[in-house]
């Protein structure tokens, strides 16, 4: 974009017009908001003004038009340089940086929580968005919690330019759900509801998503195909090829941390929302979503939600169901400065994989030439191989928020959320309804491996008992429902900083009183058991919770969030 | 029982605080921020209104429609002036922060004017030609009946509502990279005034010292200049409403001020400043 230099003489008047208009306004004013460019301009201009002019030097003998032309040549030179610099800088404007830090103080009232209070960094995220061209964006958002680095978002988004209706997402992003997609930096009650954190742990999942948003309508449809296991922790029973005890110990797989798929099954999510305007009263958004997913059973037995036997599974790689549906609504009312009522209800079947253990493959017996090899003789032993069946639980959960703005800087929110992980078990059955199966195994070989003195292998007969253990035991709270009241106050200190104080009151489902319970010195239940009891030891002091009562487990959070 | 009492106590205290805050008197200082296109009229409204209402302080700043909407969302302004409607994403942010969809008030009409240098012989352009020029497909004035000279493009920054409106309704694509972005309509006008081969766009109220280009809907249509009549009857193809956005339904002094703007006195000033009334 080289500016041509006219050779025609220019009058004094022309010069003043061009100078005051083109340079002062058109040249410098447009840069006033671009600090970087301004600095660059200064960097170019100042040295050139201070430097001894060589090529574009004017002499006292030059006529005024000649001087003007000379100066204009110099300005044109600057403009060319600036155009180049601006081109380079414009690439940087495609990068958008945002993020936030949440530092908080936590105080627990639950006896088993130790320490009872602590300071912590709840979230520390930086989001980088690169808009390559109009309609194409790349997003990367790491979380820098101390000792726990993780990638929260990493996706590419392509918006189709013709109908401006479809957009395709690929990578790791929020699962399509209202509270999941609601930014963690905007949560009025500081954390998400129990039903959401249970069904969608870690909020994000890896896969593809298609969003349909026809312009000038208020309809939004999302269709996502996901791994579906992100955020879950699984116990996989068949992972360790070496095992000195004859059976493979179970292996824990953290799908959230490793971003791995636990199985080959993909989950499908569909969500549709529509926003209605209610005139000057406010607005109403309604929506629904469905989840059709599968997860590896990882077990040889499948139970129903009420612990009755469903079927034997010949291959632990077979899938079990994770199917549910939900409805949502958000009502925004222009009442005394803004009032919001919003909620979601989800119900369905949530399959939980079991685990199993198998005998390890024997280590390779090598003919060892080392002189200190020793052959150990192992006595005949009995080994119990632990197994847990898979189960498909019927569940339901919901949350309701009431949010009131108080002036421009304050906001009050109250939420009640409830999650019942097993709707087929009444409270008087929790702790009683169990499933247990014992199967005598056949004598097999036992292999012993000594890693300290190179490889030493011995064999002997042993008896193996396969046991399918109880899923619901005396100290299992898996089937207990939990309702939580949360009261929160937010003070918006500035555009970037807000201070939040929240007090949560969890109220657990109560069950019949426990009887015949005894404990060992570590607080572990050892005696005859009924009811639901959970022991704990803190600082050498043992205690237990009897879920015949509401357990005191309230907590207070004071959080400061800085966002940019 | 004890737990229930705790919950009731907490709820009671909070309810009292909410009610106390809710009925606090509204401040007499009103901040207005947003569209640069509307700065002229907004300042004029404020000057005249403060003369007759000395107890009210009105503070007007520009920055662009996007900047104004951001300020409305984060509580930094009471009124946002915008030369484009609020986007769904912005409305969502307002909902999340204030539980409100915002109140939209159409306060004036404007014809987006295409500015040409007075020495430019080109008199009219179609919307399609304007699109070609601003996307960079048409680079020389001779392609649209002008002299053999490179077209110099001037436009607004992307925080401007005029930038967005012009892009969505005229350019219909990405702006050419050669388009110089300037921080206000006045700067665009000044640039075109001083550039023989320049072209710019902006509010009709700023059309001083430049030539208004007549615009036609398509090649076969008649070209029109922006005027009260052509904008009112819809024959000028690039006209739009100008908006004021509030977080909530206005009360107190804010309501009085809005009512005054929409009344005869406020709308008279609209015409005086070169914009067009809503009715």
C-alpha cells in the first residue's frame, strides 16, 4: 500500500490542510487506543527526528513546496513502515486472553474432615482464544491448581459462513447441559449441584459437537458424540501382568486425569433450548436434554437397581446402560432490580462398572545361570479373588435457584439441590438390601516372583475362592440421598473482582438405627451389622457416623475471584 | 429442628438485606456510555435536560456500542447507547449477571451514510458495489465509474455498532485488510475529507465537509440519499434504529429522562442533530 508522491507544487494552504487533517487526525488519532502501535510509532518517529537527516534532508535553499514534498516523502515512508507493523500486530489481535483466579477459605463442620479449615486455590485458569479467520476459533484453557495441572478446554470451533446456523466443535469442551455450560466464574452458589457433579464430573468431555442456532430465532440445538468417561474413576481388574500373589491387583484408571477412554463405547448427548421474551416482564428459557451412553460392565454379573440379580455377563467388555433425560427452565423477572428462578430435573439409569481380578499370567520361567538363584517352595494356600458386580441404578436429581440482585454490586442466591442415587431402594432398605455370591474356585497354580534377587519362580497348588462381594454394605453410603441448602452472597467489588460468601447445609437421607455394631481400634466396623455406619479416625481419635441421624457436615466458603 | 431454625434465620437476615437495598433511592447521577454514532445526540440531550433539571447529573461518553454494552453488563453505566441491537450472547451475559434481558428503547433512526471526498466524481453506488469495495474485490474507482485510482477504505473499529451493522447488512463478509480502522465517526469523516480517493461510512449526522454517496438497493433500483423522507419510507437501503439499553425497567430520574427523550422535546433535538425521529 505504497502512497504515491505527487510532484506538483503545493500551496501553503494545501499544506496546512493536509498536515492538520491527514497527519494529525487521520494518522495519529486512529492510534490513540492502540497502545502498542502508539509505542511503535514513537519508537520509529523519535529516533528519526533526532537522527541527522541524510536522504530526506531539507536545505535552507529549498523552496517551500520542495520542503513539503520532502517531508511528505518521509511521512509516506513512516506510513509504509507502520502498515507493515500494523499487519504484524493485527495477527496478535486475533488472540484473546482471559482467565480468572479463585482463592478461598474453607471451613468444615464435619468431624471426619481434617484439616477442618484451609486456604486453597479453587481454580486458576487462563483461556486463550485464537480466531484464525472469521468463523474459526481455537480455544485452549489450562487450569493451574497447585499440584494439579489439567486442560479444561481444548477445542476447535468452525462456524459455517453461509447460513450462519451450524457450528462444529472438536476436542475437549463442556458437555451440553445448562449448569455445566454455566461458567465456573459465574456460579452464584460457588459450586455446581450434586446431581451435575455426579453425572458430569469435571464438566468437560472429549468428542465432537454440532450446534444449530438458526439466526433471528431463539432456538439452540446441540448434538454431541463423546467418549463419556471423562471425570470418572474406574477400577479395572485386568491390567497387571505381573503379580507375586497369584492374582492381579486391581488398577485404578482416572479418566479425568489421563483423558483416556475407559472403553470403546461412545456416548450421545442431545440438548435443545428455546428462549421466550416476556415483554417488559423478562424472559423464559426452557430446554431438555437426553443422554444415551454405555460403559464397560467390567464384571461378570449385573445387578438391578434394587440389588436383584439381572444377568450373568460372559464378557466383562459388554456394555451397561447410562441413559437419562432432563428438563430445565430459567425464568428472568424484571422485579425490583432483577430476580431469577432457575432449575433442572434429571432422571434415568446410571450404570456403575464393577471390577474383577484374574490370575496373573505367570512370569516367563527363564533358565537362569546366576549362581545365587534360589527356588522357593510355597505352601498350599487359599486365595480369595475379589469381584464386584456391575449395577444399573435408577436415579433422580434436581436443583432450584433463586437469585436476587441487590443494587448494582450485590447479589443474593439460595439453592436447594437434591440427588437420590438409587430411587429403587427406600431409606429403610439401605444397608439391608445387598447382593453377595460365593463360588468355590478350582485349585490353580500360584506363582511367586522375587524381584530382589533376579527371577525366582516356584509353583504349588492353591485353592482359589471367587467371591462376588456385597455392593451395599454396612458402611456404604452409595445409596443415600442428599439434599443441600446453599446460601450465598456476592459483592462485586469492581468489574474484575468479586467476593463471595457461601454457607452450605447438606442434609442426608436417614435410615433405621444401626444395631449390633462394634468397632476395632481404628474405627472400622467389625461386628454384626445393620443400618448404615461409617467409621473414621482423625488424629488418633475414632468416631463413627450413624446415618440414622442427619450428619453435621455444613461448610462455609469465603472466596475472592479476580477475572480478566 | 435446630437445622430448620438455622436455615430460617439465615433466610430472614438475607431477606431483610434484600428489601433494604431494593428500596434505596436511585442515584441522581446517571452515566451514559456507548455508540460513537450517538455521542452527538446523547451529549445534546444531556446538556438540554440538565438545564431544566439541575439536580440531575448526566455523564456521557462514547467508546462504541460494544464497549457500552460491556459497561452495562458489568455495571459501569446506567444507560448504554447502541447503534445496533444487542446480540444474543450479550443478552445471555446480562441474564447471567442481573437476571434480566435488559430493556431496549428505540430512541432515533439513522441512515448509514457512505462518505466520499467532495472531489470524487462518483455519485452513487449499489449495496453490491459497496460490498465489493469493502471486501476488497473492487480495488479501483474506475470499476465503479470513477477515476483510475486506488480506493482507500476507511472504517470503524470492531467495537463499533456501525462496524457490525455495516458488515452484516452491506459488506456481508470480512472487511478487506486494507481498510483503515479509525476510532470514531468524526475520524472517518476527516479521513475521507482529506483523501481524494477515500471512502468511509457512518452516521448521517456527521456528514459535513464530505459528499454523501447515494445508495441503491441493487443495480436496477433508483439511488437515494439519506434523508428524513427516504429513511422514513424505507427507500434508502441502509437505515437503522438507534437504541438505548437499560438493565431493568427505569424508575425515578432514569425514567423521567427516558420519557423526556422519547417526548417532543427530545425528538426535536434528534432532528436538529441530523438524525431522524422514531415516530
